[in-house]
C-alpha cells in the first residue's frame, strides 16, 4: 500500500532490516517518547525540548544512513501521483506499523514543536 506513496527505497530505509539498526531505532523511539511525555507543554525553544528533537533526528540520520534534512525530505516525499485517499491509507498503515504511546494532545504538541524546530533552522540544517 505505502509503496505507492513513498519511494520503495524509502520504505526499505525507514524500516531497518539490520538487527543492530532496528534495536538502535526502537531504543531511540522509546527514549524519545519518554522525553515527549516528560517535556509535554514546554515551549519549543526550551533547551531540553530542542535537545530532544536534535537527538531524535540524529538517531534517525544514523539509522537511516542519511546526512541532512534535505535527504530526509527527499526520502519521505510523497509520490506526485498520490491522492488524498492513498495518503490517508498510508498514514493508517504507518500508525499500525509504528504505534505511538502518545495522547492526541501530546501528538499535537510534538507536531507544533517539530514544525517550529524545522522552521527556525531549516536553512542552516539543509
């Protein structure tokens, strides 16, 4: 299903086959979710929040074998032919494959924090 929306190479990279990478990614996610729960509600410019997001992306870059936000955006960019229904199905599939222990409020906060993080430093991180 998701291969119609995200490039096949991206799917292979986003779900590490190497056991060491898989363990590193899963431990990174667990640490990240714990930090999100502990820092929930703090402003995006709080040093601990910034560090949490930095650490998450650093782990992602290492596990997925990429070096920049540009590579990450290319990796997860949607196929130009994707329609809303395909995108919704993809999101459902990802949520099934990568369950999250976050509440809806925590997810919204994390989305806002991440958007501000990326907006603030996108140019310097490219």
